[in-house]
C-alpha cells in the first residue's frame, strides 16, 4: 500500500524543540518492506524558534520565514538520522502553486512517482521560508497539504497523527464521546471545533476538512493519536482514531 503520514507540530516539536524520541517511535512503526510511505512533516518554524532562542512564536512574516529556514534543516537532519540504514529520504518543499498550476502539478507527480520507484521516502513540508500564503494558514499546519499530496500520489491511506485520540463530540453531561467513523462531515461537526496548537497553525477543523478532501478522492483517512505506540498499524486496522471511509471507489 501507499500511505501518507502527516505529523503535526504538537508531536514533532512540543514546546518548540524536536522530539527525536517521538519521531524515532513513529519511524520504527513503519513497515518499510511492505508499504510505500510519504511523510508530511510540520515543525520547521517551531524548531527554528528554539534554535534562535526566541521567547515566543514571531508575529511578523519575515521572522517566521527566518525561523522556518533554520528549523527545516534541523528537521531534515533528524529524519536522515532516523532513516539511516533503512531508507534514503528526500526533501520536498511545496507551496499551493504546485497544486494549482497544471505544469507544476504534473512535474510534482512525476518526481514523486520516480522517488517511490527508487524506494525513497519523500519528506514533505510547506515552503514556509519563501511562501507567505502557507505561513498565514493556507494549508492549516500541513493538513490540507497532506490531503492534496495523498490525492496527487493516488495513496491508499492518509494518516493524520496528532496529540488527541480523534474527533470528540458532546455526550450530554457525560465526557465527550470519540466519534469512531465519519461517513459525511457536516457543518454541525465543524462548528464543534475550536482552537489550534500554540506553536502550530492547524487544529481539528483543518484535519476534518483535510480528511473530507482526501476521502472524496477515494482515500481511506484516519485521525489518530500519534503518541500511541502502535498508532500507525492500529489506525490501518480501525482499532483506534476517527476513520473516514472513501467516498468513491478507491484502492483497498
């Protein structure tokens, strides 16, 4: 199978520093001998903030671009170390133009197809260091980017790894209930979402919309707690998380 794994800032750089232990756990879960993987990674800005010893996330776009440029190299160095001896990794920094321009979209698809044929694991991030639109939230902390990438590569699965167990809904006076399956995302569900991460730009709403986008393209989607020791395998087996079935016929 071909699987796109999106890892959010809350997992990669909690508190603004790359959590290599968490990332190593994720990489160790990948069945590299059986499946093809593409990783959509957040965390460049948060990593840059830490490296530059800034007290908080900058408010100006140039400062965030600088943080992204510094943090992205740290991210790739980390991924290269974690995959050493297992797989070759490749960096792709994308912007919304890569999906809206027919020529650039075709070139992107060709590059990704060749990398996968060569057995390479693409490590994908938004091009924060030069693209202003992504910095102000166009991709929702890479959630939409991961859905677009899954569609472009005709992936079987999109796994959105986050720091919660999935999408919760009110349950009267009881504790909120985890919604295990969502066949159709409704406006009422969207209204239940509020807030976003302190260091990231996304939130549950952006994940729900990304899940809808991918599932409408025939892709299986799950929102899963990436802190679970078997998050990836159990998500594929529908044991944990919130699952979105394909809305049209796709790959099994």
